[in-house]
């Protein structure tokens, strides 16, 4: 319990530093906690996840201006942190902070829980990737069309101009420049965790 509490406090401190405008390398001290979280997620997911080399973790404890999506490489124990938007239904006042999760169809909110990444496709946001919810808290991911895609409203420029990102309809929306890396490294058949960790 004490170890878990310490890891959580370490991660929160580093994320707070990032939210205050520090460079991404400040997150390096949280990498062991992210690796541990990724491994626990894989244990819970069991055979639902085919590939166990890279796990995506969206930690919505941080505001949208912080790089709060982590591509955790379990082969070498490193993490790459990127900007990601949350759903407008999770932040109706558009404060930049995710206030609540929802799995309801039509909620336009972010859903928490474990997902397995699905196939690539080309849709209204260009190249994208489907997601399949593994829990009751995100079981409507497919009917809601919750996917990974790029978006114009996610970028360092948006943060610089508005102090926050725009909001999605519940999808995991990335900077269009970061999307190729996310799609290539996460790829189909891998775990994506979303929540407040």
C-alpha cells in the first residue's frame, strides 16, 4: 500500500510539474510507476490483448494542456508522453479538466477503463484506429464510435493560445503530427488504459 501511494504521489508531482509548463523529460521519474500500471493492466486484461510490448495510458488526472497520454514501452522501460483531448461531455464548462466519465451513448464524454486497440481505417478525421472496450465502464466504445484519431484542436499551439486543448466527442484525439507515432507504436491488438491514476 505504501509503495503504491508513493508511486501515485511521484506521478502526480511530475504531472503537476508538466502542467505548470515543464518539459516532457520531467516525466522520466514517473516511468517506473507507468510501467507498473501497464503491467497490472495487462494482467487484468489477460488473453484479450495480443501484443504486450507497448501500452497506452491516458491519465486524465492532469489538465488537457499537459502531455498526459503515455506510450509505455515495456521492452526498455521508457515512456513517451503526448497531448490528448478528452470528451466535451466530460468537461461541459470547457475548463481543460476532465470532470466526469460516461459510457452512455450520446454523452460525448470520455469513458474510463481498459480498451484493446482494433483495426486501422480512414474516416472523417483521416487515418484512425478503432477501440474495443473491455469493461462495463467502456462497453459502448464501438456503438459510440470511440476511436483514436488526429484533430486540429490538439497541438502545442492550441495550448499556447488558449491554455488548453479543444474537446472531442469522447474519442482519444491527438495532435495530427503525433498521430502517426501513436498508430505505429500502439497498433492493433494492444492495451490502452484510460482513467485517473
